[in-house]
């Protein structure tokens, strides 16, 4: 009877496959946290844009815009804002730059091509670059992936804190006004028994 090895062990393949699936589940969970944090940051940036513009209708312009657009346009409005004190502008601008940096790191992770992960739990990301045929490969550990999510959360919190110190609570909430008004209209129509709302 021969010596049992991984190559001839009937249970080894099952064990390896289970271990691989466990790693993939952990990687997917980490990426999910990044996506959630990214969406939270975008929501905060849309609210900041509406607050800086000073109109509930700014939410229409900000709707569907990505992080880069929101950061750049928040900074452009902030630069010429007459009602925000210079001492309050600097923390907002610093927070916006943190948002930009966190989003750039997030893009490196999310927009690359994910290849099969390594046994240490790291995820290999392949990225192509403009004006070159060279494809680069970068390993991302689970810790690094979670660090991206944390940077997104931290940037969103810093922006919220900076905006809270610079504008009134009413101005902070401008980005949500139209949505609340729509909800109020819906509730009133439903109470009136409107056919459109009661279907």
C-alpha cells in the first residue's frame, strides 16, 4: 500500500475546494464593505453639494453623479462661496481632498480585473493603463481591502463634520428636501384615496 499524499488523497480535493470557497467568501465580503462605504460617501457628497449650492434643487443636478464629479464641483462652489467663513472653508476642502484620495484608491481596487485569489486571502488585481499595452498585477490583502473601506467611511465622516461646522442644520438637509416633499405628497395623496397612489 502506497503512502497517502495530496495527489492520491480522495478528500484532499474536497478540502482544497472548501478552503478556496472560504477565501472567496471573505474576499467578496470585504469588497461588499467597500461598495457600501463608497455609496455612503457619494450620498454625503451629494448632500454637501446641495448645501454648498444652497438650493434643494441642486439635488437634481447632483443625482447620478460620481464621486470625482461631486468632489470637483463641491470644491469649485466652495472656492467662490460668500457665506462660508474662510476658517470653515479649509476643513471642508481638506475633507473633500480626503474623499478624492479615498475614491482614487477605491477605483484602483474596484475597476481592476479580479483574478483567482491566493491562499493567504489576498486578491490579485490586473489593471490596464492608458496609452500602454502593459498590464500590471497588484495583490490586495483582506486588510488592505478593508482599509479602503475605512478610508471611505473616514472621509465621509470628516466631510460631514466640516460641513456641520460651516452651515446651518437646515442647509445641511437641503439635499433631502425634495425626497421628503415627494414622500409627503405621496402620503397626502394616499390619505385622499387617489387612484394613482392606492393601486
